[in-house]
C-alpha cells in the first residue's frame, strides 16, 4: 500500500470519505 501526505487541503480516501486537514495528515491510499 502507498501512503499520501496532504497539507491544508481536502483529501479523499478510497472509502470516499472527505477529510479537511489543517495540518499534515497521512492516510492509507
């Protein structure tokens, strides 16, 4: 599995959940 790092933006997971992060957030892709 690969991991993505997102900062201050909307990120969408494989499950279709939308997260808004105000910090660096690492999640499974």
